[in-house]
């Protein structure tokens, strides 16, 4: 089975997105290390915030069919350096999370994500209200990641 690796800053919503995609009942907890699910790989946010961990992300991406860069719509900055998606040996796609949060700024989030992911699909999501979750499942399925 192909896997999709989720990458994003601490608190970006990676684990919550995984919970929504897999219809899991479990409580979302802080990811401390790489966590493998059937079709998804959850990465700690610290891996994007410290360039010393980029090597781990690159190595792990060889186990994935694609990487999913996750941007929190409530943040005014990104944790990704410009062109970050181009450093992976697999396709990259994007997700904007927390779409329905009162402080969400969707256009800013897309702009920030486009700095790291100049080309590729971006899906707007909310794990809480499930906005965009089915669209995200369909996108992941195109890359071989069957979340569910």
C-alpha cells in the first residue's frame, strides 16, 4: 500500500486531519515521532521547524507515494522554506487546515503554502466541521494513499 506523508509546523493540524480522514475516534495528541498509519505517515512539527531534521523528512519520503504539506489558515507565517516541496523525490500536494476557525485567512494561507509548493493541488479543509475531507480523501487516493 502506498502512503502519504504529512508535513507541517507544530499545531498545523496534521494529526487532526489524519483523524478526520480515517474516521478515528481517538483523541488527537502531540506527535512525538514518526507515526505510521495504513496509508498515512504523521510527522512531528519540529521536523519542519528545524533544518537539522530535513534529512529525516527526505529519508522518510522514500517510503511515501507523495508528501502533503499542511498549512494552518490561522497562522501568518509558514514553517516551510521557499521551494521546499521541490526537494522531495515524490510529488507534493497541499492542505490548508482550520478553514472554519474565526481567525482563518484562507487566501493568506494559500499564498504561504504556494511559496513552498509552487505547483500542485491544494485542498481547503477543516477536521472539526469536515469541510474538504472527502475531497482530500479523493486526492490522496489518486496518489495511492487510501485513507480509511
